């Protein structure tokens, strides 16, 4: 308000407050005295001021205009009184100048509540005009709100609108999205969106046909941001996605058709760009969890462990923190830890590197690849759900970024610590309790920061053997000890080839110890020993493919030896042998996707309920694969 107007109002209000003396002698007959005239004039002035100060209703006539179906033949909007945003205003609606309906603006709308337009957002209205106006004719629809103080009717914003309510029913419209041709297991999908033009808020039923046979039905009610941004449907919730991997035969072309059901007539309508030809690759294995346990941020499964007749699985998550999940049947899963054990990513625990059972308790080693303020931790649980911290802050060395692998040996639990600054460390405890840990190896077994990770700890011939991964250009090592404190080097310089700079895992099979390597020059190698001192090479050149750079996981299952080989070009390969000399690949490269890699070393491999399981990354999150015999 301008200063001049404000000054006038102040003066007028001041005059109203000046008392005027009245004497009885001024009253003559029934005629009003001067005082009565002044009082009457004051009341008139007060009424005029009320008119000046009162604000008329504000509101909006919303977007139903043009030709609409019977289901969208309505008038909607909102109205509020700026003088009292609690009151519910009366609304009247005109068609071609004739009043056809009245209502009250008292319905809740979240956007109005968020904007503070009216108390609790209860100032919207909606009136169905079908039956109130002639169909198939243009009508001018005007909306007015009644002022709560004066009773005056005023037009709300953006009114009138021209509306034509058509008697025609509109069939569903939508699109069958782009998955076609030969696809991996992860992209064997029927996907798209669909709306009912008569009422875009409806979630329509969609059916999927393969070669003319229905294989699935689903509601098109999922959210997609591009649909919201493009105003395809209210709030973008009209999409659908169906995983066809287990519904159609692999390695065969199928004609995939998608149809939507009209909500008014029940008629099935084929979507635009349908059908498509789809061929789903057989991955040679079966995923047993939803990708990332339903969270795409859980990008890999790094550790598996069987404890108390349950399978425990880790999910690596760099934004929220790692979680541990449990299943009694490898089908139904329950999350048993909070993300990162309640630690923030900037501090700790995006990864659970390994889990192990020791004296009826489950242990988990956490951390990260780089140093963090609180370093690696060790947690344990007696029941798999209640967890306690037994080793914090890298066991006193903040450079111990994470605990990478465990083993139970001679009644003690051993834990290896990743340390890029000083070299790997090895700790042990007879109880696992906090404060009861002793360091038994440090500084990368004397080699310093070049030897910064212990990838496996294995008991063989009453000896404890540790495989030590090194930086590129430095050959990996194998150390052993009969008592866990005095260590001897039994394989150095990458088994004589410094290009073998990383170790994967180690396992005992048919009385011999096997150790895997990474070699970017010749391809991965596999070495074995009958005594832990003398070594023979049994696999060279990455099973004949130089791109098979590292045998990451090695395990025994159903009387055979299984090797998981990471290949940055075509994805992981799984090989099997009954004699360690003759090998057969049992999966499709990358399980049908070149971006798939298996988990670290053998930490993410387990045999549970008679099944060989291995964790991996995945395009939509980590996956646990069940391998065939």
C-alpha cells in the first residue's frame, strides 16, 4: 500500500475514535439529534472501509476444456478467501450464462496444502457436468466463488472455459517399448506404457502374449519420470514392465505382443509398436534374488556364508552402506542389518568383504577400498540379526581400510586387513571379543605397501597359507605358517612370472592346494601343490582366451572343481573340471551380459542346500547365480 493511502486511512480511523458529546436538549421530538446523525455517518464510513479492506476470493478454474469424454466432463478448481483461509467458500457454475450447479470448495488437495493456499489444503472442488449440459455441443463454463464477508460472487481465475462433452468412448493408447532382437537375461522384458483417454488416472490391465499365447498380466501403474515430464499421464504412473526370462523359451525367436484392456468396454487393444520379435539368451545359470534385492544401488553381492542353516548374503552399496540379507531357502530374503551397520558412507562400510562362522557366531568384515575416517570394522552376531562391533578403527590402525578375508585355524579366528599405505596386516583372536585381537603379520609380510591385500586364508596340511595380492608389476606371493605367527614365503614373484600380480582364491581339492592368479599379459593361471612348497601350473593363458585375465573364485562342488573367470570383454565365465586338467565352460559368457563380473575371490561363493551359488554385479544391481552341476 502506498504511504498516502495509508495516511488517509489512519486519519479516518482516528476520527472514528473521537468521542462526540451529546446533550439532552439537542433531542427534539422523534427527529434524530446531531449525535445520532454523526453516529449513523460513522457506521456508514465503517461499512465503506470494510468494503475497501475486504479482499475478494481467489482461485483457479482448472484445465478440463475442449472435447472431453463422458468421464472427463467436469469442472474442477479451487477457491480461498484471503481474509479467512479457514472458511470453505460456496461455488456456483454457469453453462452459457445459466446456473447449473452449486458446491462447496472443501476437498483436500496436497499441492494446495503445500502452497499454504488454505488451511490443510481443503479448498478444492470438482463437479461432474455429465447430464447437466447437452453432449456434443460447445458450452461456455463459468465458475464463481462467493465472498464470505460480503456475499458477493466473483469469477475465479482462468474462467470461463469452452467445454464439449462427447458421447464417444476413446480406446486405450500406449506404446510397446524397445526390447527386441537377441537380449541377455537382464533385458528379456516386455515394457511400455498405456493410458485411458477417457480417464488417464486409471491403471489399465495389460496382457503379454508370446506367439499368440498369453504369458502374463499386469497393471500399468508404475512410475516413470519421462512420462510425468511429458504429461503422458497424471504423476507419470502409467508404465509397466514384465520379466520374460522365465516365461518364454530361451535362444528362440518369439513374437511378443502387448495389449491393454479398455476400462469402459473390456475390449483389448494392441499397443503402438507391437508386436516385437524377442530372443532371450540362456545364461547357463539361474538368478535366485531380485536384482540388488530390489535396490539398484546394491550393485554387487561380494560375500556369501552359511550360518545356522541359513544363507547370508552381502550387498555392496556405495551411497547408502552395505547390507546383509538372510534366507532359509535361497528364495525368500530378509534384510538383517541396517545399511553400513548405521555408519555413513563417508566414514565406513560400503562393503562387507567377507563373512565367516567362528564358535557359533557369524563374523563380518567391513570397510572400503580407500582409507576412511573410521577404517575397517569387524562385527559379529549370535543369531544373525543382532550385531555387535568387536573391532573398530582398523584395530588401531586407520590405514587398515577394510577386513578382506577370515579363517578359523587351530581354535582361533584370523582376519586380514587391507592396507595400501604400509602393506597388509593379519590379526587373530581366540575369542573374537573386542580387545582380544593380536597382530601376527604386518607391512605386507615385510614387503611393504606393494603387498597390500590378503585375498585368501586356507588351512592345508596343518599349515595356514595366505595368498597376497600385489600392485601391478610386482609378482604375487604365498606365505605359510604352522602356528600363525612365524611365516615362510613358499611362492614368490607370481610363481616366477611377475605378471601374476594378483591372487584370487585358494582351495583344497583331492588332497592338493590350488591357487589362482591374474595375468593381463598371458591370461589367468591356476597353480597347485601337494605339499604347499612346490608348485605346478595346471591352467595357463586364461583357458585359451587372453581376455580371461583373472580366476577370481575357486570352489569344489559335486565332486568337481569350479573356476569363475572375470573377462572385461565378454563377461564372467564359469569352468568345471573333475581332474583340474580338462575343463568345460558351463555358462554363457557374462551370463548373457558382458558387464557381469563375479564377486571378490571366493568370498562370494557358497554351497547351500545342495546348490552351487556365486554372487556377481548386475546391470540393475547385484545377483546371486545358481550354477548347474
